[in-house]
């Protein structure tokens, strides 16, 4: 039985899968199994995955009967995993050679049940490091205060605590004890992390960036989402259930308003995205309507965002001031619509 199970959801990944898989096979820690969960790809991803399985017995490939999405693919990986620990990797990203060894060594030296690290944000010709937390060993109280609190309720505070599951090594026993699985198709990582760590007792963190996160302009969070509001509402219901279950209201009193503001910024950007045939004037009216929704209007009145990235801060200020014509013109220039 392998010590670590690495789960990779695969869909239409023929151009990045080689880099991804070979980054796992090149690990300095060899006691792993690699689960490639093909989500019914239509390109050559499935063929490539099978080729790797033939070459290395540590690679297992599993094909979904139909396309079910990334949450279902990861859940299938969790069902099949045999390792004592679980790691995740996206098919368009890559591990650094010491990713598994460093996190496993952290677990062994600290006695923690989980470990995490920093990562690289990789854009065209640019690499920027992003910390998880300052290096050290975190107990239950520190995890709630320094990780869960910003993850749940500080969605407008820079730097934002991103809910990336692939920078952690998880205990499979804890995952099974919680009956923990992914749900939905938006911010499913964030919900998984909240549930896993809300009552966790220990987390060891390295500041060394050991994961390459490649910016993908075609990812689900960057292309136009026709059903974005419904998707967000479903996400918020699941998040609210976790907040109540773990008593996080007192820890993050304005968690809902912060989440709604962050969602509103995404929704506004979504209205002005490429791939939409809606006339610009109608898009502006849609944005004005969005800002009048009860939940978003309450968030706008309850919180004045400060310290956002330059572009997001400008958008937030224009929304609060009701300057929708100016907002539209800026998006027209930015997105060439």
C-alpha cells in the first residue's frame, strides 16, 4: 500500500498532462500512487494516461462513464485512494520534485495530521510566490483564527486566503471520518477546506513554494458563466450550513456580506465578459439590477472594501458610488467589447 495517494482529475488535458504526470513521477519521495481520473475526455488525455499506467505500476487510470465535472472526478479518486495521506494536483499544473517529500517530512517531524506549503503563480513569463501561512506548526485555535477565519469571512482582505486544496497533504483517516467529499462546481475547494480544517487539531506549514499553479484563461472561474448566480447561491447554501455546523458566525460576523461582495465583483465581471452577445447598454442595466438585489445591496451598505487589487478597488468604488456608466466604459476598454 502506498503512503500517499495523488489524485488528478483529467479532462481535455492532452497538452498539459505530460508536464503534470512527469512532475509526479519525478518526485524524490517514491512511495506514492498516482490516480488519473479521466472525466470522459474527448481528446487524447485517456490514451496518454493509459500509456503512463503501462510504464509505471504506481499509476492507475480510471475513466468516468460520462462527464460529471471536477468534483465527481475528485470524489472518485477519494473512493479509490489507498494511501495513508491524500494529495491533489490539477492536470494543467505541476509539483516541484520535493513536494511530497517536504510535506511528508513535515508531518513526521512535527507530529501534525496535515501539512501545507506555498506555491508559485505562473503567468506568461512571470512567476510570483504566494504563501499559505507563515512557516510553523499550528494548533486548533491558530488554525481557526489564521486560516479558517480569513477563508470563511475575509474575502475582501488582501492578500485573500485562497482555497486551493492542492497545496496540502491530507490525512485519509480524517477525510473518511468526516465522510468528506466535494460538492458543486464553484469554489468546491473552499468548502472542502472549511469542513476539513474547522475542527482540525494540527497543521504544519512550509513557506517553500513547491507547486506551480499555471494561469488558465479558459478555467471555469475566468470564462463567462451563464448560470453564475444560481451556482453562487448553491455554494452559499452549502457554506452557510458549514458556518452553522462549526459555529463560525462569532468568528466571522460579516462572513455573508464579505462573501456577497466578493461574488458581486465576480458577477459584474461576468456580465462584461467575452463570449456574450448581449448589447453593452443591456449589460449595464443587468449590473445595476445585480447591485439592487437584496443580498448584494445589503453587502454594499454594510462593507466598504479597502485594500483590494487596483482594478477590483476601482470597480468596488464605482459600484458604491453608483457610477455604472463609467464602470461600463472601463470594462469596454479592458475587454474590448
